[in-house]
């Protein structure tokens, strides 16, 4: 049962909070001008939000040049609440506890484990219960837990997961029965896009490409995550690259991810180099040693990926395409290879770059879902400290 503190924030409160978050520091008079709400409303709403610890009076500001009283400045209390995020891979779980602004308090990663319909609730519960024991005291406590699913999800229902059986679980219902804060399930690539939107860029239109065992795209258009009719928008890994090509678990053959996913690239290099096991570290080392086999393979991978990226740019016209992939983070030159392959005059001016959120864009997107819903701000921007300077280079 979700308690009343999670019910939707009133529209004018959300409007005022949006301006306070965007401006970082603002007076009541400025709030009135920027929101169009009269001074009495602004005064009443900010009083309530101060009592609720959402905002804080920070300092006396400068008097306006027409004289009058010096205003008191207001800022968003970035540590007023906590969020929990999970990334559920088929052989790993990663989780983080953070303040509502994405400042990380603790994180945990379990590698080389099986994540299945039978085990997943207990796996999440173990980590969540640990976070509950170490959470710092905040006015609102935990305001949401969001889990990233590698597969098709729509409105918290898991429809299809090609690489594990979570589509056979009742994950949302079971987690919601365990905890009194809201639970959200969303596709991993969608969350990565939302993480980029909320925490790492000023853009309103962007696409994030997540490359792991599969390839998925998350699309943010005019500040809204586009998930399509059933959550299938952006499944570019299952767009067909070679008709009658390799079989894919989706039922088609010749899908992009059977050739250009990191998993496919590792398998290909293992075959060519006669190795039992290949990961991003092994390929990075080979690339740095100027191994011609590795370079050729990575250039081929960039060529194939650029086809998928070109297609998605043609469909959605984003301002930026962000790559979320451990291989591309370790070998940033691969992004240069992709850029040289994008020859289309329509898309040459689109910025294509690696993520600034390291390996955690998905987890940041998971924070964003909980924060958006709690604050009732759909186009929430909480640019991460330190990223603004990077962004100036874009
Ligand atoms: Zn497929």
C-alpha cells in the first residue's frame, strides 16, 4: 500500500519547483515573474515547500536596482529524499542508493550470477534491505525503487526478455507487496536515455544507444521518453541488417545485434584469434598493441553500428546520439570510427559521443523515474555536478 506522501504533487508546486531547480537560486519575486503565478500564491506554496524540506532559504540576495527590500533566495534541497536503482542483467545485478539529485551514497555489483524469474525477487530484496539499514536520515526517505530490465517492458509489465526469463515473473507485484515506496520497471536502454536527458545534457531531443549482449536505443523527444505503443520503440538491435542472416531469439534472422553487439564482437574476435574468452579488456589491449585483426574487426563493427545509428537519426532527428557501451568507453576511438562512417548529409551534424555517466547511465535513468514521479516534474533536469564543464565542449 503506497502511503499518501507519494501522491502526486500539485501542478503549481511542480511549476515552482521546476524553476527553483533550473535556476539553482531564485527569489520569490523572480518566481512570480517566471511562473506567471501571483505573489500571494508563490508565497503560500514556497512556505509549504520550506516546511516540507523540499526547498531551503539560503541567503539574502541583492536588492533590485529600483531599491526596495533585499530578497531571500531559495534553492532546491538536493538531499531531501532517497532513490534506489537496479540494473538487472542476465548474469549480473548492479544497484545504487542515492540522494534525489543522483549523488551516490552506496553501490553494489554482483557479477557472474544467474538472474532468473525464480531468484530475482530475493536478489533484489537482499540488496534493498541492506540499503534500508544504511540509509542516511532525510525528510522524505526512499521515494522510489526503479529496476532496469533488459527486454521489452510496458507500464511495469515485462513482456519479452530474449536473454533471461524475467518475462515469466511477477516482479512488479511481488516487489510492491514487499515495500511501501513505489516500484517502477522500465527497459534498460530507455532508462539510459532518460539518465542522459536528466543528468548529463541540456538537450531536449536525444537518442542513447546501449550496446551489451543486445543493442537497444532509448529515445527522448521534446523531453519525453518515447516508448511506443507497447514499449517496443527503439529496439534497433532487432532491425534487419542482412536478410536471411543469422537467427535471432526474436524470431527473425539477420538482426543488427547478432553482428554488432559487444557479445557478437567478443565471440568473433575469440574465433579469429583462437581464444577461449574475450571481453572489453582483452580487445582494448589488442587495440592498444595495434593488433591488425582487432583493428579490422572494430572498424567493421563501427561500420555496422553506423548503419543502425544512421537509421535511427533518420527516424527521430535527435540533437545528440550517446553511446553506452563498455567496449566503446575502453576504446573511445571506436566512436571516431562511427563518426567517419556517418556520411549522410542529413545526419553529419548530429553529435555522436560516448556517455559522460561512465557505466551508470541506466542507473541514473532509474533515479530519474523515481524523482520525476515524486516531484511531478516530467522534464526534470538535474545536471550532475562536474558534467556542466564537459557539456560546454559539445
Ligand atoms: Zn532479433
